[in-house]
């Protein structure tokens, strides 16, 4: 697997990025200088750090005068993975970009083409019979979509909001036997999983507020796919309007969301992909063109 570490380059947002308090109000850009007490300084630095797409593994031990936990990603991920049962955590691979288990199951993706399906409204408009791909991946409540419910999704990442004991989920699982992945999350600590053989763990160092599909795209690249087509990564304006392909009316945005952070994190994501995986072709079949440009955004093109 490729060994790359872009974290040092991309962890800190530009100085002009607005920081946000726990309530969501914008803090002055010189708030760090104005903070005179450890508590105020710690809260301010934490909120700024939370804007980083590499936040998940440095959030567990925050330092007042430093930038978070000094533990590297692979060490943190292995420690957190120990909370998963053995039927999920076997056959583990990891580096400073990713940890995943059941690794032998994923060799089949090398050199193949994927379609990754998100929950944006463009998913509902796509004619899947006309898309050339070897495998389809999706996320969360994909099985509630009346079209996807009848198609074979080979892999799905499931976040903490999904009820994996619901009848709808279990019915789909029994019919199609997909690989079902989980990330490191408090929801799954000491969770009583059943003995389904295709459960696995996957967590990327690049986490972000962009959703699970972008992390699946990183996973696909690290597995050696040749092409990733994607649909339903349409941007926040559709979320705000409740236009969702899996859950009609859903308007949930990430915590501490802001348009500036969202655009900035997509800029970092595509730089990360284009720098590290030049051999992989990407095709956007949905909306959100402003986030999926052929070239990374220039510094002056988006005012953060």
C-alpha cells in the first residue's frame, strides 16, 4: 500500500477561516490572541481544530498549548479497533492513512471500476442500467431507496445513525449478502453485533465533514481500483432542502458545519486524491460540480 502523510501539510486551516463557538456563532479570527484564560483558549483551539478533516484521531486527547494528541493515526486506530469483536477485527491492515479488517475479502477490487452511491437527489435520477461498473458501493440507509433495494450493493458503510437490527436492513442483508463496514465511533463501543460474517471495520485518517462516501473513495483508491464513478455527492444545499434519495425530508448537517469549512475540506480532499492517486479515474454522475472540479480550487477562488 502507498505510504503517504499529507496530514502535516493540510491539518491547519488558513488563518482567514472563521472559527465557531459550540453554539455555532462565528468567533473573531484573532480569538486565540484575545483568549486570556486556559478554558477559553482550549475551547477556541478545539473549535478551530475541529475544522480539520484529520480531526478524528487527535480529538481524544486535547492539549491547551499544543495541537491535540501526539499519538499517530495507526496507533490510535489499532487501540480503538480493540473494542470491536473478533469476528469484525480479524485480518487487519493499517498504515498512517487507513485501517481496515477482513482485508482478504477486498483483493477482488484491484483494477476494477466502482460506482459509489450517496444520498443526494441525483441518485434518484440516475439510470443504473446505463452505468458501467464492476461493483456498486453505498452508505447508511441506501436499502430504503426503492431502486437500490432491488440492486446488489457489494459494500456499504454504516454510520451510527443506522439501525442495523431493523427489519428493512436485515431483509436486504439476507437477500444480497453485502460487505458491511463500520468506522470507529462511540456508537459501536460494546455494541452487541450478531455473527454476520461480512461485517468489517474501516476508518481513514482523512475524516472530514463531507460524509462517508468520500472516505469510501479513499478506501477504493488504496485498494487499487482503476475508476471511481460517483453520484449523490451533491452538496449541502440539497440537504438543507431535505432532498434526500434514501430518507425524504432529511436535513441533518454535520456538527459545526459552515459553507466555508465544507468548501475548504473538499479542496483538501481533491488535492489529496490527485496528489496521491493520479492513476485512478474519477467520474461525477451527479450534481455538486462546484465541489468536484477537474483542478483543485486556487487560493483566490473561494473566500474562506
